[in-house]
């Protein structure tokens, strides 16, 4: 009898221990283990790359019924802009958002979107980028899972003094990044590279007299208060990618992988639309609150400005043709520009 009681007690103790183990791992027989993912981003939380990040997080958590929880880290709190790709590959973050224009040599194929094609808006640019990536599947993304891609709206000149002609821009120092330096040089201006967050102080100290970027920053970074003139050039765009650690993605359950894959193109389209609408809001905000003057170039002036940029595309083809089908990529992008964005 004592032996029987002893066996029963041992059995109950083992059951209690196993049940405790299941709870320690976050799940029960009826409730699956929660998957927690970290998502790193480099600009401030209010900017469009982080707004799209929060939208993606919300959709993933909703569509997986809470099976996946995404912890977001804006403002470079987990990885900064230039460490984003390598940090995701190394597993420092499960997911990361990167601006490929910050590393032009590393992302040659997708950075073709930053050339001065005159892409009219973020919706068009984002679709072109997504289609280009899916056609060429660049080798630089083989170590990660690409979750989505998108672009900024076109870049324009925000300045403290009016720039109405090529004569006005000559010698002006403007904050910019990536391949924008070649564009500004062709127009006779000087590019000064610095973080967007450092630019307001640089403007106040006279280190730069303006910046060359998409116009949502007039509101997001309050540049409308510092730059009362905008010259509409609608020139280059900046390509972005959201990437995930490949081993982490491969370990996901099939239903979660499907949610991620189903969101990829949808997120691209959503971000393009959001960006364009946000630029419109920033323009209205700048005019209403700070009476910013938006300077439109005449058709003759626009042709003159664009003519100076033609050698940039030819040089890019020459510099890259040994490692990628550079001319074909340029031809593809020009063809894509004639196709309507869905």
C-alpha cells in the first residue's frame, strides 16, 4: 500500500513539473508559444519609415491572432542606419529597415532607383523598386529574407534663400546623402553629408543653406520654420528595404511565413500611398503655418536642369556594367516609368 501511495505521489510531482515547464516557455497544450521579434529602425518614430514599421507590426499581430509579437526600436536605439543590414544578418535584430542609398556600392541594383530619372511620386517609385528587386533578385540580399521595399517621394531643394535658377544654386551648400552629391555637383551646388537630426543646427550656424530631400521633412523635422523656400526639382528618390534574419524566418511556422509573404507587396503599396499623402500634408502645413514659397521651374528651366544630369546615368552604367546588367536595368526602369502604378 505504501509503495502504491509513493508511486502516485511521484506521478503527481512529475505532472506538476512538466506543466510548470510548459508555462515557463510561454505556452500550454491549448495555447501555442508566442513568437517575439525585434524590429530595428534608424529615423525618429514620427517619420514615414517608422510609421510603416508600426503599421506592419499591427497587421502581423492581428493576422497571426497574437501568435507573433513585434517589439519596435525606432531612432537607432537598436541598430543605426549603416549597421542595419549586417546587424540583421548577425541576429542583433530580427528585422531591420535600411536606406540603400546610404551604401551605394553595396546595393548597386536597387540603388539604380536613386538615379535622376524624374520618378514622379513614392507610389510609382515603390512599385518600380519592388518589380526591379523581384526581376533581378540581387545577390546582396541572399543572406536575408526581404519583407518589403519602398521609396521616398522625389527630392526637392529646401533653402533659406530663394533658388529660382541654376545661377542661384551655384556654390550653395545643401545637406544631402547618397548619390545626391553627383546631382548637386552637376547643378553647381555643394553636398554636405550629415544626419538629418543634425541639419537644423547646421542651418542655424550657416554650415549649410538648405537641404535636398523629400518634402515630408518640412513637417516631420520642422524645416518649414528654417527654410522658407522650396524649389521643385522632383529629381531623385531614395530606396528602402525591410529585411529579416534568414535563419529566424526559416524557423517560423508556415502560417506565419504566409502572413509575412502576403503582406510584402501590400505593405509596399501602403507605404507609397502614405508617403505621397504625407508630402501633400507637409506642403499644406508649410504654406499655411510658415508661408513657405514653392518655386516651380518653367519647362525650359526644367529641361536645362535635367540636361546637366544626363551624364550621371551614363556614368553609372559605365561604372557598374562589369558586375551587373547596368544598361538593361536602366532600360527596364525607363520602361517601368511609362507603366501606370496600380
